[in-house]
C-alpha cells in the first residue's frame, strides 16, 4: 500500500513525486518510458518557456531547483532572454542530463519509480480510487494507494476513474495540432543572424535582440518557406515559418515546424497515424533546410521526436474551470498555488496560422488548486496540462515550467490529504498547502486575494 501513486513521469508528475517524497510520503511514480521528463525528454521539446514575468522569477520551487542543478553541472545556461520576443525567458537544457537529474531528485527524496509500465484500469469505490491495474513485463498487476495523482498529460487516470472530461475547442472538440520536433547540430548560427541583418526590412523588430542572449531562439523566414513551396518543397502541412531554438550546446537546435492537425492523442489509431505523418513532414523539412535556410548547409540530423509532441487533448471538469479572461485579467483566487506569464498560444487546428493573446507587460496570472480537483473522485488530484481549463486558457497553462509548478502543488496537496486524514482532497488546508510549497521555495503572491471564503470555490 502506497500513500501516493502518480501515473505519468513527465515534468509535472516528476516534480509532484519529488515534493511528496520529501515530505515523507511513500510514493510510487509510474512511467511508460524508461526515463522521466515527458515531452521534454521523450518528444524533443525545448526550451522551457517561461519562468519569468518581466524580470521577476515567478516559477521557483522544485522546478527551478531542477534547472539550477543542471546549471551547476554545465548542462543548462539557465534562464536566458527569449530572442524570439514572444515571451520573457527561455531555458535550454540537455535532455539526457534532465533524465538523470529528475531521477536523482526522486531517489534522494525516497520515492520509487516503476518504468516500462502503463495504466491498464482503475477501480473506484465510494467515490475513491482504491487501486489501479498496471501493465508491464509481469503482465497485469494491481497496486493500492491512498491518494492518486494523474500526471498522464491526457487525463487518462481521471477519465478512466469517471471524471467528466472534455476535449479541445468548445464548439467542435478539435484540439491543437501536434508537432514532431527534430534536433540538428552543426548549425551555423552566425549565418542565420547575418541573413536577418541583411534583411532589416523583414527582421527589423528582432535585430536588437539577436546578440543579447547566449543562445538563439528565433522564428520567421516565411519568405524562404514560401520560396521553397513555390519550388515544390514542403507540400505538406509545415508551419508557415521556421521556428528554431538553440539548445544548451552552441550550434545545436530544436526545430518546431511540423503541424499534424485533426488527430487525437487519446485514440491509439489516430495517434499512430500522427506519428507517421510527423515523420513525413520532418523528411520534407530536412530536404528543404540545406537548400533554402541559411546556416543549415552542413547541419546534421540527430533525431526526431522520439515521440510526437501533444499540445492538448482531454481537460478534466474540475471544481473550477480556468477561463481565458481569468488569465488576461489576473483573476485572484484564495487557493492560488502557482503563477505563470506565458501567453495564450493557440496553434491553428487547421494546421497554419493561430492566435496569441499576451498578458499586460510584466503581469502574471494565477492557477487555483480547485482546477486540479473534481467533484467525482475524492482522492484524485490532476496535474499538468490537463487540469480544468477552457481551450483558450489551456493554450497558456500547458507549457512545461507551469506544469512543473502545478505538479509541485499537486504533490504537496496529496501529502496533506493523507497526513490530515481528509475525506476529500478538496478539504485539505489550503493555507497550509500554500505555506509548505512556499517553504520549498515556490513563489506565491496572495496579496491581492479578495475573497477568502473557500467554500465559494466548490459550489
């Protein structure tokens, strides 16, 4: 019998496991891959964006501790200026070292990890999960726990436990497109910068940022994409521009360009087709780059994926559903457990274009614990990108630093549920939750909270 069982070892689930284990909970983290980190290590996603609002570091705690440990080992330059101009900071990192560091942090805290294991079924009695069935090399095995955390990214544990979920846009349930990233090295970054400087009529608004950061993050080159398409390249649904991010290693970049629309990551057939479509788009991109894109003549492919990146799928219907207006207006909550300042970032479900809604400069928004709990299962906390949020709001809170901060609160919330002997996770002492995560160096600003009547959140 475990105190806490976490399904999913992405950034949110891993941080939750560290947080709970550090408080002495007997914690089991279940992960389908052979390593932790989720999209950051299994889907080639990077860099992390953004830990800041203006110059203020608003995502701290265990998620920031992970980065600082990588910095000490020379595996990340830390938080640096976002030279795309899209948000405040980006945080490149070495994926292989992140796998090791997350693992080390969990084992140091006394947690357990079970790799090569997937959720198979969920048993619920009297509004509580009593056990889950998992599938691995031993076949089907049942494990029991007092509190469960859904960190699957797709809301699998929540949905299978009977929690009401919804997908995508409210009008048609279509989700954001997926992307298969590709990593390349031997990229001549100076040639890219020189091209931009030679075309000030196109890149004037970004030129002043080019040399203000030790690594280049940049998007654009639509004129080159259009030229390539006119010559018969990039016939598939490639994004209308080239978006690239230099990693912790100079000359090594992650390309975020493919767009696989109309697929569903919760449908195994649809997900399999998305992986194949992504590889075809990557192949076309790799044919295009050395012919048209400056700096890529000598570039070499390291790998794609390994798995496709999923932006959105299921969202739980929680006690509170975060709306876009809550973010733009910085709505206050008595049960705020994290902040973020990443914009609402909607990649078009039709494959090209999209929508961006930025917050007022330097401002940040609040994420309530009540968006992580639900009225159906009393001992379940959902963390990561599938918490209760509308399609537009999820376009902001889905990014990895925010997911890490949410996971931190989820791990402490689960510990409190067990430690306080509550009947439901929604009954935990919220002020105590906030105090503990602050003690673990997380940042929470409650100065503007107006209504401190907690029951209002659970109508």
